[in-house]
C-alpha cells in the first residue's frame, strides 16, 4: 500500500513539474508576443508623432536625423522577430534600397523603408521633402501591416530561440558591417541595442541556473564592448566575434537544449543546430538542390568526378569540365578568359571557381540558373564551351561497362539505365562536394588564436568595416548569399573597367543582356572571396591580375569613382581613403581565406 501511495505521489509530482514547465513556457511565449507588440507600438508612435511631422515641417537637419536614429534603434529592438516572423513586412520596413524584380511576373517592386529614407536625411535637402514625406508614410503603412500580421502569428519556444540565435548571426554578418545604415553611422550602437533586446526575451526563460547567468554575463560584456569601442573605423570586429558573439550564440544553443526546446529539423543552408557561423560542417550542400532525389551521396560524387575529368562530355572529345576548372588553380584556369571550343576566339567571361559553388542559390555571372544541374547542362550544350548533347552522351556512356556499373551504384533505382538528368546530377554532386571552409581564418574563429597575425586581423576589421567589403561579400561565406537566412544570392553594379588602365567601363552588360531592366545594367553576381589567392585574374572579365589592383579599384569608389557614367552603381561611390598600409592589411586578410585542406579537395 505504501509503495502504491509513493508511486502515486511520484506521478503527481512529475505531472506537476511538467505542467509547471509547460505553464512557464506558455507564459514566456505570451509575454514575448506582448513585448514585441509593445515595442512595435512605440516605434509606430515615434514615426507618427515625431518623424513624420518633422519631415513635413522642420527645417532642422539635426532634429530630423536624431529622430530617425531613435526610430532605427526602436526597430533594432524588434528586428529579430520582424525578420524571422514577418520577412515580407521587414523588406518594406528595412530592406535594401534597391528595386526588387520578380522575373516570373515581370514586375519591379520599388524599395521602401529606413534604408530609402536615410539618404533623404543625410544630408537633408528641403527640395526632397515631398519624397521624404511619401517614404515615411509608406513606412507607417508597413509598420501597421506588420502589427496586423503579428497579432495572429502563433509563437513557440523553438521559434523564439531560433529567431534569437539568427539575430546573433545577423549582428556578425550585417550589423557590425554597417550594412543597413551606411550614412547615419549608428550600426555599432544598434548592435548593442539589439543584444540588449534579445536578452529581454531570454530573461523570460531565466531559471537561475549557472548556464543562464553565464548567458546574461556574456550578453552584457558584448554590449559593454560595443559601447566602449563605438568608433566604426577602428572597431575590433574579429575580437568582438571570437570573444563575445561566438561564445554567446553557443551558450544560447546549449541552454536551449537543456530546456528541452528542440531545434527545427527543416533543411536550411545553415544548420539550425549551428553553434556559430564558423563551426565546421554547419553549411548544407544539399540546400539548393532541385529536390531530395538530387541529394549528394558518395557514389554520385565518385561518378561525377569521373565525368568531370572525361572529355566525352564535349563534341569531339576534346574538352572536359576540368579543362577550365583546374583543381590546382582553385578550380579556375588562370586565364583572363578561356578560348572557345574551336580555339578561334575567347569566351566572353572569366572562368569562376567551383569551390563552394553549392553554397549559393544562383549560378553564372548573370544568375541565370537556380541549380547546379541546370548549370552543368548549360555549359555542356553551349556550342562555344563544350558543344555536347546530354542525349548523345547518355547513349555513349550506355555502351561503356564501367560507366554502367558506376551509374548502377549512384542511381540503383535505374538499374543501369543512364539518363540525361542523372549525368547532370552526378556532375552537380561532385561540385557540391567541393566545400572549402577550412582556412586559417576559420580555424582562428574556431579557437586557434595562432592562426592569424596582426596584419590579417587588421585586414578583417577593415574588410567588415571601413573598406565596406563585407556589405556585399557577406561573412562567413564571403559571397553574395545573404545571411543569416542564406536563401537569396545578390548581384551588384560596381563598374568594372575594360582594361587595367581604368579608362572606360567594360561593355559586358551583365544581367541586363538577358533581362532588360535598367537597374541590372552591368550587374554581376557577387562571387566568393574564399581561396581568392588561387583564382586570379579577377572580375568577370579578368581585368585585374593582382589583389592589390582589385583593392585599389574599390579604394577609388568603383566605376563611378573612376568617372564612369553609372547612375545605377550599387557600390558606394565615395573613395575609401585606405592608406597603403591598410590596403596591405586587407590583402593579407584575403589571403588568409585560402583553404588549408586544398590538397584534400583537389584529390577528391
């Protein structure tokens, strides 16, 4: 009887404990929702009662700018939820100040929000008052729409922790670079406010444990570091990431697990369980595949490698993929531009690297394909590149016993039948295996402080700060795939010259040649900078042989800074004013992105 009674009491205690935990978490989600709506309401009131009236009537630039900064700071208090739960509204509130084009509908969506308002205030010109008032009224409508959407949005603990950790990654890759506030120069203060805000949400889960006390201390220390080192040009970003944000994001994930709040299992480019942006193996090469049937496996990589080096893919068996994408040259060819298949003329563009090509959603300089299968087919069947035919190739391979066996192992469901799509997928699988994220820079941010010297560390601080490289080549992939969601791949208009003498712009119209939108004239995909030491010459036309030349081009403000008529340039046109020493540090950092396991990659 005593045993039965003890068991009953134990069960009641267990149920009570779980009920208490459930109740506490439910309270946390409810309070999180209320907190967000309260902060959003504060932002709406400021825009309505202060920012809009000042824009309408004030002659004072200082008052307008001060209120604008206050509004941005209020937005930073809600950014982690706004970007996570309301991505469409967030584009209208704080999206990039460049029109977005929907190719399927042939529609141009004009930008709006803080980043469009900022250049109308810095400096403030009364002649642009009408434009300013119009944009602030659009901001008001977007904020109201965000409120309406969020009021009916269901929240879970998993969503809240996911949004918070993604915000720590957003601070690393966008916040400390000044990505969304290039003129107001308020990004570091905004990062501190963002950290302070996400800590308020974490406090709702405070369990008085040593783990939570540690999170709170790490967050406070990160905020203090930002506040004490508020000069944008001299801010020590690499110390901030390695000593403060990486430990914080890791601690938040660990605390989340101990709270039995499970991470999502959905397929993303960045793993939902990533402790930091720089941890090994956190990027998923299968994310941009057309479907799950196209996922990488060992046998497909093995088959794809054989195909990659086999000239059977080309007309006349004279060229393989490896002819232009040579492993010893970082999977490029070292040429300004390669020759056409008949060797009579040059192809129009420089050969890009295939390293980390799986970690971007669009392929080719003009972003014309969505996956590597289509990219493979495009190159094979291009008459100037390989002039092959997947249909004919499948017939040839079907007569080869060795290939039949390889295809059986790679695609067992086909029982040896060799189809066109399998050839493309095998090649794509090999390319997806070419992940290169083990440079000295990565090892430094994984804890080995011996990996970078002082010059390289200064170079990264310049890269992500004064030199403005990081606002297009996003950390940690250093390509144009936008973090922390890593779903969109950007192109930029930088005004690449036709010759190293920088006298005129290159005639290649980039994306505009395929899609006639004016904003895409001279627009090209933002390539990865990883292994850039191995992939010269540089730019889409191979115009520059050295990294020093590339850095000087940017130092001058790109094509517009060189005097080209380029009204749609997306690169800041003002000169960077980098000293000779700073340029050397920047180049030193870029060379630290060379993979230490390059030999292993080459021998796959």
